[in-house]
C-alpha cells in the first residue's frame, strides 16, 4: 500500500508550526531485526501526520530489504517473504518517505529504535531530516507511573483507547501511537493546565525524574 494522499497539501505548512507538540509525524518501522549496525533493514514504514491534533495524511509502504527475512519476523509482523518480493526496494521507499517527513518533528514509541533505522536507511541514500524526535514510551513512563508497563499495547488498554486489535504492523502501530500522543496532550491540559505544549516540553518530560515530574509539570501550567 502506498502513500495515502489527501486534499490538504501537508508539506506547504508554515515552519512556525514545527514547535507545536500537536503538529508532528508519528512513525513506526517493522524491520528484519534489532540493529542496522548488524545488517538489519527496514521492511515496512508507517506514519501518521498530525496538524493541530488532526490526522491530515498517512504513509505506509512495504519495502524489500534485498534478502529473505526470518520465519520469526514473518510470524511476528505478519509480513511474509512473498509480500516483500513484490515490494519496492528500501532505497526507493525511503526516498519518498524523506520527502513526506519534510521539516516535521517526529514521534515514535521506543523512539531510539525507530530513529536508528531512520538514520541508517536515510544515510544509505544520502538523505537527512531536520526535525527532532520525542519518545512516547519515555513520556508515558513519567505521566503514567501506575501503568502495569509501558509497552504500546498495554498503554492502549490502560488509557482505554479504541483500536482494531492489529499490532506489529507499521501503520496500525503508528496510528495507535498517534492516539496515545493526543491522549497525553489532553491529559497535560486537563491535569496540569498546560494548554498548548510545545514539542520541546514533551522532550523535557523524559528528562525529569519520576519524583520530580509532577513538580515540573505544575511549573509549566498556565
């Protein structure tokens, strides 16, 4: 499945929007393994573009890494070697995705994983991006300290966010992460009177200790 176009031209947004936490691209990779430094490659990218808290565009494509994936990855992701055999190569897909992300800030659940693969894949084709990353998992660890754990699926249940039961596919996971992200922004508004958080505030939350985070959020309220 290719990039889903919309009536809005999302890439003509003013760069002044890029500091807003509700105007981001939420992304997720499915991969052949855990580390691009060990030869692992991306096999699917999914992303949701938010502007002012509204989904205005989506991107989803399989990509052929140039070798067969393991049976474990096939089972874990539901992405078969047969599906990948007809997919465009990583380089072609990632070139389009680099255009898609433009200057947006980026969000992912366990962002260090997705950032490693984004950086590695774009480096291979000589592309880059200007936005910064925030990790919804690390933020959730500070905001939802009573959650049983901070895996995406667990947080979706903990916050009673509706979903279709599909996990470990890139677009489904990015959509759920986007829903979680918007819930976190709403909780900051309702619980801490932070009306319009900037992206850098979300990043700063991850740097607070568990003991200090409530004091920090109180200081940021309006």
